[in-house]
């Protein structure tokens, strides 16, 4: 059955040519264009989303676990001799999730249209990280696509595991603290007013903690709407500010200086940057391009500034370790190891080893922190809720003394 296809191509002089043609499938449309002396850039069925629209929308997005599965399947099939287009078609046929299937079909469509695989995946930046795209681009030059995909998959797994551990370490205390605040608010809004009515009928002087608690309860009960609106406004202003460049810089600087967590964040961002540069460097990518990729992939502005300074030093012909040794974000032993890697010509291998060591150290710190978080949060919750309960019960003893006298 004939279909209508929209194509973008170049003629023998290199001039762009756009148009439509009828063919049974994309493969036949590609053959017709090449027989006519045209070199296809993209071919898509009429009515489907264009490449420009895909770029504007950020492309198709799938979860990181799905990307790891996609990369593993693709690398195994390529290793066994399956062509790239056949492998993508096979993944698309087996896919059950609509977005996963749509991504594989779109990549297959572009590759069959003559687009490089690295260019095809770059149209989906919300799914494929810059490191992944850079590795695929290097693989296209070296002809080691399956090995590069396995390397990218290994990087994605390590990064996913590290981020999951960090989020897990921060989620538990956040939930416990939120529960403590909600419990305190419930006591102030619904329990304490009942006690206030009882204590008001007694002639005893209330203790200072109880008076403070009753004042807070009255404020919450009588002015709950302004407090709610004010809190929402404060949160909104805070979110808006911390999304601005100045706010993001301040928040990222504070993150790195937090007690206990600051060192964990520094290790996380340093390990991610070194892992990316080491992986790219081992694949034959120039060091300057490795650092530029680290700048784009780093989410912390302090480390972005660090890698920018490193990039400038490299452009000036100076060693990378010189700038790292002057930064407070990089431990002296790490800078020394990188210096040794530069002098021995094994910088990429050393960066990967340092990243592995930093990641293992980070995992140990997270495990240690998690062991202490649970008892610490139990103590904090006991102090908050126990303090409220004690303030409620103190007047009972005062009233008892007044009655006895």
C-alpha cells in the first residue's frame, strides 16, 4: 500500500531539497531519493510530527530505568550482528509502554532516513543525557557502537544508584519532620483549645511554657486563613527566588555547606563530573570536550563554575589538576591523584578510579547517615511532641498546689 512521505534532502550540489513522495515504506522512499540523486536527511510519514516540532517539545521522554533497558537490549543485539535499524524495529515491536514504543519507532524512522544515530537521539534531550550522546557520536567514528552503549549503560546504572541512595537518605528525615510538624499543628489547633477552656475556669497562674503554647494556639485558631495565605505566598516567593540565577547560586552554595549533608553533596557532584569525563576520555573524546560536557551535565552552579575555570586553564595549555588543587570543592588527595594521572598519561583511567572510590565512599556515608537518622528523628519528634504534652500537663500540678493550699 502506497503512503505519502515528507522528506528533507540535499542534491548533488549540497543544496537543501524538501518535498513529498509516494512509496510503500521508508526504505523504498530512501531508495527513490538516492536514485534521483538526492541524499536524504529525514523522511517521515505525512501528518506525523516533524523533527523541528520534536526538538521544540524536547522530544519523547522515558524514565531512566527504561533508558537503561533500551540501551542494554540495543547493545546486545548490535553485538550479535543485528543491524541498528533492525534492532530498533525489534525493540519497538516488543515495547508495551506507548512512549517507549514511540521513541524506538522515531529513532528507527530517522536512521532509515539517513540521519546519524547520535543526531537522532539528540532530538530527545529529556531522555538521552549529553554523555550518552557524546559516547554514541564517538562510537560512530570508531565503529564500537555496542561497547560504547554498554559503557553508557554502566554509567547510567551507577548514576541512578547513587542518586537513589542520596534521595533515600533525605526522604526519610523529611517525612518524619513533616509528620512531627503536622502532629504539633493538630495539637495546637484541636487539642489545646479544649485545655484552655478548662484552665480558664481555674484561678491558678499558668506556667510560662503553657502560656506560650496557648498564645500560639490562639494565633493559629483565630488567624489560620492569613497564616495559610502568608505561608503559601512565602513558599511561592521562595520557589520563584531560588529558581532565579542568584537564588540558585545561593541555594547550591548553602547545600555544599550544610552540616553532614554538605560533604555528601560535594562528593556526589565531584564523582559525577569525574565519572563523565573519565568515561568520555576513555572513549577517545578530547579532554576539553569532556570538561565542556561536565559543565552541561552538572546541576550545581558551584561545580559548573569550577569546571569552567578548568576549561579555561586547559585552553591556556595548563594542566587540569592545577585548577582543581586550588579549589576548596576538591579534596587535596583527589587533586594529587589527578596530577599523577596527567603526568603518567593515564588521566581518563585515574578519573574513573577516583570516581569509583568517591562513589563507594559516598555510599558508605549514606549508609552511616541512615543508621543515625532514625534514632535522631525519634529524639526530635519526642522533644517536639513531648514538649507540647508537658506544657499541657504543667498546669495540672499548679492547679493541684493551689487547691491544696
